[in-house]
């Protein structure tokens, strides 16, 4: 039996245009995590910053919705 992915809202972030959106973490049964904001992939840096993969812009966390923190996610390769 295959375990399903778990989707969790983890933070509110401020986008490049000043609007706010929910950062969602999809955690697979294999331990893999994918971070998304408005269907855009987001990565973390080794120092815990959130970076939009499509634009390279840093997204600012303005509030957390639980215990998750950017340092909990695997950093993207340099």
C-alpha cells in the first residue's frame, strides 16, 4: 500500500509585488518535500531564506501557521 502525500499550509509570505500568499509544503511518503506559493516552486537557501525558483526573488515570511521553519526544508543546491 502506498502512502499519500501530505499537504500542509506552513507560512504566510510577502510576494515580490507586495501581496501575501500561503506557503504550502507537500510532504511525500518518501520524505521528499516540495514548497509552493500560488503553484510556484520555492526553495530554501542554507541560511534559511525562501527563494522563488522562477524569478530568484527572496520571499519574506510574515507569519507562520505552525512549527515549520525554512531551516526544516532541504536547501537547494548551490
